[in-house]
C-alpha cells in the first residue's frame, strides 16, 4: 500500500499503538484486536481503535480529536489489520464503527485504498437494505463495493484457500 | 540478580477481558457487545465466505 501511515509499535496482548500528530497536538491512538471465543470454530477478532486516555486507562472511540489526520489514522489502522492477517492468515477481523457516521468513515477509508490492497485479502461488507421498514433484500455479507453503505466489515485472507 | 536481557517476542493475543492491568476493559466489553449483537442478527456465513 502506498498510504502515508504512522509508525506503529506493538503494545502486547493484541494491542498496537501510534501517535497522531496534527493541528491540535499529539494523541496516542491504540488499535486492539480482541478474539471472540464465543466463535470456537473460527478465529474471529474484533478490531477497535481510538484515543488512549492514560487517566482512565481506556480507549475512547467516541471523541472527535479533529487533528486533521483522519485519513492517515484510518490508513494506519488498515495497514495494521493487514499485517495482523499476514501473521494470522486463518483469522477473520470484524470492524464496526461506534456510530453509523464512524462506520461510514471506515467505509470511505477502505474505498480510498481498495485498489492497493493485495489480492490475497478479502473485504466483505454487511449490507442491510430496508424498504418501507422491511428488510429488502435479506441482509448479506457481500464483497465490498465502493459507494455502498455497510453496517460492518469483515476482513480475511484468502491465502490458505488458494490452489 | 540475573543479567539476562529481556527480549520482546512481540504482541500476543490473549483472551477477551484478560488485558494486563485491565487496560481498556470497558472498551473491549463495549466493542464485543456491539459485535455480538450485530452477528446475532446477521451471522457470518464462515463456510461460504472464504472464497
């Protein structure tokens, strides 16, 4: 990928961190991959990221830092996710924004770099369309398409299934 | 006292809710709850999605 990304360092236990630098200062951002053990037959991980709050020792994905580098942050998270999949090719990474607006930002970030993502990786989107308050058609996980609004995303590697 | 050098073996993924010092435990709980709620309604068809 040709994206301009931040230098990311491992923090242990499925956590990576980097520093966002912009017009409002420097903020530590943490990326967390959490295994969902309620899916014992599949290695499903939740991808979450946000600003690290050292006082509460929590990650906050609800605040808008407005540091002017959202594209770079999204690219950094995206590359980190691809690196995670390279190391864990039998895994699935689930991503959903804390709000619909944030999910839209993820969608735009994926669309911006879709052409640069190596072919061994697959991105699916959860498409939920409604018409007159009814699901239409039934929700599906489909290959990511630019310009379509998705509820959530699933990233996985195809490398184990290539012949 | 040992003079052995501590060598990092890189990040390891551990069980949910077992982060050291319970860092980000509320964040993890929130994200996992959100994911499970969505997947309960719209499960991932793992067997067909791989291709």
